């Protein structure tokens, strides 16, 4: 796809799932990205164009039963994923994450990428134009507290599509919230 005119109104919406535990990680383990969901949004047309999913093989942690219950992801499934550095390269090469603005629900996803890239030496795959969609939504709806994604969908009168805490489904749902804000004239991408 040519970056020209089409690129100035495209947005990547990203959501990650990471290894997690009920309580603290076991000794020697750290939270690592195990799934990256990405939805391409055409802000001008007001539609979600594509839904992508990358599984990532953790190098310094294992998927706990708690994590499987939350995300549906198993150790066996993520063992077939890409190494983290390769997943970052795929994002940059195939999804133009370094050139297109991007959004996530809150700052967790951006911070997790920053931490994991720093810890592993992988090249950070995103550009600087990031929008925290949770802050934008909270302001647009005049809410006192920042809602979780599922609660925000209820506030906006939108359905939760797919499985909550699944990267590709969450990115798809966050993209619907971004389009809701854009339709209200309340979206200004990073």
C-alpha cells in the first residue's frame, strides 16, 4: 500500500496481551508480550480495514493458568509464536508502525513495548505519534473516571465483539471506540 494520500488518514490500533500471574511473577520470570493485536483504521472513511494477530514466544516467562484463563492463550500456542524482536520487525515492515500514528487503550501497551525493547535490545517498532484512546474517550464523554475498554463500549452503546483480553479482538473493539470519537469530532491522532 502506498503511503501517499491514503496514509494520512490511517491509524494502527494496537493491543497486547502479556504473561501474567495472580500476584507476583514466579522468581526469575517477567511479564512479556505474548500476543499483539492490530486493527488498521481509516479515519476518513470511518471504518476498520483489517484485523491482525501476531503470537509472540516468551523468552523469560511462561504462560500461567491464570493467564490462560484470562486470555485463552496457552503455553503451547505461544511456543509457536515469533521471537519478540522478529515480531517488532514484522510490525514495522508489514504494518508500517514506525510511520503511521497509533493508538492503544491506556499507556500499558506503549510502556510494555518500551520496557521489553529496552530489556531485549529489539528495535522499538512504533513512531512517536501515539494517542492514549482511554484519555481521549474519558474527556469526550465527560467522565470522572477512566473506564476499561468493555465499560467504554457500554457507555458508547457499542457491542463487545469477540473475546475480551484477546489482542486482536481488543484492538478491533478499541478501533470501534476510536471511530466513535472520530464520528463525534473528538479524535485527534497523536
